[in-house]
C-alpha cells in the first residue's frame, strides 16, 4: 500500500527535481565556461524548414558533439535572438570543453559542435551579434517554399492552442500584428516580441529581407544554403552536403525520422494560388541572387 501512496508524490517531485538538475547542470556549465569553446557551426533557419531534423541527423555523426546537457537533447540556445541578455558565459555553458574535444580528437580527425536556432535568420539583431561574437563559425541555412513554410508555421501555432484566427484572417492581420515590432527589438535590445517570432507567417518567408544581413557579415565559403525540399527528399544527400561543408568524413544515416514533423495538409487551394502569386517574383529574385534553383510552387 505504501508504494501505491508514494507513487503520486514521486510523480509530483519529478518536475521540480528535473528542473533543479537542469539548473545545476547549467550552473556547472557557466562555472566552467572559460574552458568551453564556441560553436563551429550554426543552423540559423528558416523556422519550420527542417532545422530540427538536420541537427539530429548531424548528431548521429560520431564527430558532432551535442550541447550540454546532452540527455536533454537541446537543439539550440536561442542566444543571439531571445537570450542575448544572459551573456557569453551562459552561451558558452552549452558547448563541450576544450579538454573533452581534445580527447575526441586524439586520432587526428576534427570534431565539431553547433547551435541550431531557427529564429536567428529572421531576428533583426542576430546577424550583427553573431558576426561580432562568433565571426569564425560556419552557417547552414535551410530555405523552404515560403507558402508551405507559412502554412506549417500557422498549423504549429494552432496545434499549440496559440492562434485563434483562421489562416486567411491571420495573414491578413499579419502587417498589423508586426507593425513596429522589428523596430522596437532594435531600439530595445532586451525586448522579446511574440508577434515577431510566432505570428510572422509570411514575413519569415521573405528571405530577401533577412538573408542579406547574414551574407554581408559572413563570407560565402562559410555559408551553406540548401532548399528544405532537398532535405525532405533525400536526408542522406543533405547530410553529406552538411558534413562535407563542416570538414567531416561521410557518415551513413541510420535514423531518417522527420523530427518535429506534423502533416500540414489542407491549405485551401485558392489561398495557395494567391500566396504563390504573391511570392513568385520574390522567389525568382532570390534564386537569381543565390544562383540556385528552387522548385517551389
């Protein structure tokens, strides 16, 4: 009987215990921050473009080190967008120590660690902050069909109970929701805008508005841009491109799970046609700028 009665108590304690353990590990990371390296690479977006999947595919590689604590499967610190006020010690606390890296490098082959935060691409201050503090990092950018990205982003908000509006109404009200938000983020660096990050369904797909800030600060040889559709169609080929870019040997992908994936069918066809027309010229200009082909509707 006692074990039955104790079960709810243990369950109630599990949350606080886990939170306490997490805080302890982060404190340990901060206390040893001076021994920790900064990221070798960052996957900077786009949101709902496959960043979680690509990051997890990279973690299968024995020469890609996870963030601390590894068992919590942290994908990114969101430092250069939402957590910049926590400071560099806090950011460094997420990465492996140099001593651990050297142990893993004893055979002469490189190991790397990286940060994957999909809001980086769109955040108006992230590029300048990253260029100033981690200028030698490599960037991986996934660009998804803006129409499909917007719909997937919207469906995610609905799934979390955070978007009460229909899709057409939400995109119609998007300019009003976003009015002045980017300017306020720039003028008040500690300001966090839910609307700018989570209600920017169309704006986050206008890559020509956000990508140049990164291109101006990071040279082409340190930047890999891939269509998300290539990742979805052939995860192994996408992983091969990413590992080659990072200077790692090829690795056979074992788990092709689509991480953070939820089917998002059902966009009204009339809305799809309207949005495709809206993005048509933008997508052509983007393809010309990057000298790439995008098979987007």
